[in-house]
C-alpha cells in the first residue's frame, strides 16, 4: 500500500492529468474567406453557412464590410459552404476537409 503522502500526491496528480487530456481535445481549426461577385466586388450582406456533411449541422457567420467571414473552433470533418445573398443565386462550394488545428481559406 502507498504511504499517505504518496496517495495524496497521486490524488492531486490525477485531476491534473485528466484536465491536460481534456484540454488537448479541443479543436482550434478555422475556416475563413471572402464573398465577392463576378467582378470581385465584396458582398457584405451575404449569409455564409458551413454545413458538416456527416452531421448536417450548419452554423452562420456575419460578414464584415469587405465581405470577409471567419468560423473559429470548427470541428474536424468534411464541409460544404452555402452562400446566399439577395439578388444572387445560392452558391455552394465543393466539399472540403477541415483537419485538427488547420486553417482553411
């Protein structure tokens, strides 16, 4: 059996080890880009939604005045972006992969 001090040290070390493991599992992946029309003019009033192809879950980003968007903490997986803006046809990107700790533009 472990002496009392060794058991206390193990009890303190176990939660620290668990917290390090859990924090290591978070995703810091990102997807970003610009929404422009055919002559490359920025469209800031568009709606951009990445759609996870495995789950069907979609989120939405706000665009800045330059038509730029950023999605942070994207879970790894295969995605399609759907872009909608009044006066334009809905656009969909080809499927793309987001890996852990990757930035996709």
